C-alpha cells in the first residue's frame, strides 16, 4: 500500500521476475513457475520481500562472481515459504494491488499532469520546441504517458538518445514505443552520434566515473544536433521533459523541477516526476499497462548504458550473465587499453572486476595515444609543445579574439612550440586559460562536435571531420568544456596541466584551520590529539595536522618541534607576530599558500571572480577554487592575518567579495634571517648570492624569496634589515652594500641554528 508517511520499506522497490530469481539461485530453495508475465515479489537494494515478509538477501558479487543468496529462516530453522514446507510461490496479485492504490495514484497523476500543463502554458509562446527525452526505461515511459495526457498533439516531439551502448532489450522497448507514437501521430526521432562506441572508446579511452565524456559525445550532442535539424535553428531554445527522480541518487535529490542550461546549454529542463518514488512509477506502469523493458525482468535495476562506469558489483554480474557477448566486447576493449597490467590476465581481470577501469582520473595508464600536448616553464617562459596535432590551431585561435599578450610560434618536426611570458596567468587568467585550450583542442580534436553544439551561434561547424570557424563572436562557450577538449581531458598524462605538481592546490579541502583549533593546540601541545578537541577525526584532524606540519610546528609523526617549543613559550604564544612570521617562512612552501604568495601581489584587491579564474586557468575545478578561496579567509582570521598582517578579505554578507595580500608586520628581523636560511636550503644555494637574486621572480627555483613572502619591496628597508642582522649576528650573515656590489653571505649554519637564537632567550 502506498502511504503518505514514511515506512520501513524503501521508496525504491522493484518487481522481481522469474528470470532474475533463476540467475540468483532462488530455484534451489523455492518452487515457482518459470513465467515472466507477472512478478513474484519485490526487492529493495539487496533485500527480497514476499507477501510482506523479507525472505532473502544477497551479499557481494562482482563482474565474474555471483552474489551470495542468503535465505532467511524462521524460529524453527526453516526457509520462509521454502520448498521444504511444500509451499509454492504465488505471483503478485497486480489487479488487487492496483485497485488498493488507485485513489492515491490518481491524485499523484493528476497533480503531475497539472504541473506539465502549467509549465507548457508558461513557455509555449517563448520556446521553439518541447521534447520528451525518452530512454527506454520505466521512468521515461511513465513520463511520456503523462506528457501525452497533458499536452495537445503536435506540441512536442519525442527523442530517443541512442548512445549505441544501450541494453539489447532497450532497443525492443524503444521500437515498441516508436510504433505507439506513430499510431497516435506523436513525432518520434532517434539521435545518435556519428561515432560508433567502439571507435569513440579507442579515441577517448574507456569512460570513467569522473571522465564521463560519453554523456556529452553520445547523448547530449546528438540530441542537440537533432533539435537543430528539427527546428532549422542553431540558436533554438527548447524545453526537455526529463524523467529524473530525486530518490534515484544523492546527486539527483538536489535537482529542482525547472532549470536552465544544466542539462543542455541554452535549454530549459523540466522534471515532472522529480518527487515520484519507484513504487509509484511501477504502480503507474501496472495501472496503465505500459510496456516494460525486459531488462528489468532480468534483474537490472536500471536500463541505461550497458556496462556503465557508474555501475559495479551485483549489477555488473547480472549484465554479464544476461548479455555476455555485448559486455564481453567492452571488457576486451578495457583490457586492451590498459597499459599498467598489459599481459597479466589475472591483474587485468581484477582491474575490470574491482572497478579499477572506472576509477581512472586521467590517461596515465592507457595505451590509447601518446602525449600531444605538453607544457613546461623555463627561464620565465611558458612553453607549450604540440606533437602530431589533430587539427589546425589557426582555426581554434579564432575563438579567443584579440589577445592582450604576445606569444611566439616555432615550428618543429611533427609539430610546434608556443612560448609566452610566465607572468601572463597572473594578469590575464581567463585569456591564458582559453589560449591554452586552443592548443589542447588543436592537439587532440577528433571532431566529436561537442564544441559545435556548445556554440549556440552556429559559428563552429565540422565539415568532413575538420573544424571550420566563421565570424566567431568570442562568447567562450566552446571553451566551457573540461580542459577545453574532452579527448585531452580523458587522455591527459596526469591531473592538472602539463606542469606537474606534487601537491594539490586544494590542500585543505573545506577544513582550513580555525583560530580556536590553533589556540587549543598551543595550550595542550602533544596532548591535543588525545584530548576532546572537537575535530572530526577523518576529515578535520588530517587537514589540521597538514597545516601544522606545513608551518613546521609538528613533524612527520605528529610530534611538536623545536619551533613549537620556542613559539609556545611565554615569550611569544599563539597570538605573537614572531610565531606567525617563523611559521609563514615554512608555510610558504605549502602548495596552496605558495600559490597565494606567487600569484597575489601586495596591496592589490583581487575580486573573488578574478582569483577563481586564475585558479581555473591552472585547471583547478570550480568547486576546488571555491574551497581554496574560502581557505584564504580562514588563514586571514588567524593571527597570521590579524597580527602578522599576511592579508585580509572583504565580504558582502557572508560571501567573500575580494582578497588582498598585505606587507607583513615584521617585529623581529630574525624572522627574515630564518626565512633566508629556509630559502637557501630549498634552492640548494651556495652561501653567497646577490641581493638582486631575491628580487628576480623569473628564475626557476624551489625556494620562495623572503621578499615575495613578506612584501619587502622597499630596497632601503631591506638594506636596513640585512645590515642590522649582519651587525647583530655576524656568525650567521654578512650583507655588503658597496657601490655595485650588493651581496648576501650566509655562514655555515642552518635554519634550525637560527631557531636556536630564539631558544637562547627562553
């Protein structure tokens, strides 16, 4: 019975037919007829319910291994309704079930039809086309039936997005629906990519959970091209009626009824059955005798793409058992493209069955293609190297318009170099991002047409597989794609740019340190970790330890250091500028802090959007960019910002509006001495170097100049600090400012020796 209040039963039940029961081994324990017209029971997740009682559950299972069927027994040890009791399972009484729930289902149906009518009335004079996105599954079947009841004939079309990777049974369900639409004069279209899936997998590599190029290439792009064909417009504006339901997943639970541009750019989407449960979907199917995709009767809980990277476990086993030839073809492709385990059949089988193939985040372990795009920084220059390009860069460069910076083009065998100043990303983050993407497109473009459909102005066309761009208005929509090119994004040798990073810029996720954490840590020292510190052990504790380690306050094992012993004394403490000056000399080498220091000039208010663009230009994801910006706010709320004057943020309400880095308030010049020794050790410098070396920001080096860290750009101030240190601590430093000879000589000491200068005062 449907109920308006929650029950112990899931909202996502599905009917269970004899075929699924046979696959899982129900016939060993229960007696039932081998018919698939009417289901016998219901399943929710891995639990099976018969006539109100849970009778079995399954455990485990993967591509090659059947899940273990575990019958439930009564107090006497007998299997419920089992063979040994002489019972025979009966089919569900669909007629009685539908009659018992019909009144409530009528209310749900009428309410949904009214929503569809209201949405249509709202947009009917504003849009070029309405269409039902039909997949061949149960949800889209119900959606189509509801739309037919709600809207007048000829007011919408039906489009089946054929990925070429559908369940074999889905094609039968689609053909049945096509015939029904033909009978009632509802236009029915099929949209399919010009790529065969087997070809696209070879070009892009197998799709993965975070590399779902397949959705763009095989689903949304062909549908957009089909609607352009139907409407005769490149810039049509339409509405998709989509059978998305909130109960299907956590991600979909956040969907709204109506949205613009989230499913397809420039298009509206409406999700009429968003709040329907699976129980309601199946009741509607049975009430109205809708055609059922046979894939469900075989135990598949969904009817999407075959062997989808979002699947796994029991579902993979069911699919492989039901469609061995089709799934086997994808398995063979995955194995053939995996370079890490090539030739090792045991390792390859594990790689496939355990989901290694769908967990990849780049093309590092693939044998698909060699690298066509590589980027490095040398002598203050960004150098992009393109080898064996797939497309003409002179076409793609049309998409960026007039650039505000210069670049150099140098031909080489089988390709070319593009060279520009390494400081450009700081001043022109959006422009350099698109500029880089031009050459990623040129290096990897295979003519998938995603860029063509992103361009609603119709300026991009692919003719005989080659891109042609005419009268581009530089809207940037063709660049609003992961890494600018889905092929590059899927095959890139590692995450991020060609410039490799050892550490993610998003060092602290959403758990950058708070003042109260630091204060309590200073109070308790090593005892902090065993105390009731209030931090989440899995999320916040590791991030806080990373911060303290980066500052040099704890070692690799988590124990406090000499620096902590010094700055936690009564002479200094957690709110001292000396504490945070010494800490910053170390923290500057954390990837995130280093990015702020090297990319934000002192005294400039950077709009939040500008910082976000700068980060995205370095291939940081948008959500990660938000986390990084929020972390800066937390740094500034520490004494690092409020006392040592590292920087601040300006806010509008609770939203960060701008970020600024400021000249640090150095109250003890030994902070600079410590930073100089850390700098020298990081750079592996000789002990003598010119003062000008501290100011040179174009030279490649691992160390970060104290000038950049603290904002010491006033040469007279720096001179005064260095001469003062030379006078007070000649055993550590000698600075010479004689005519043109401006040098710094560090003695045979270490940064730890500098800390001992502070220790001697305790």
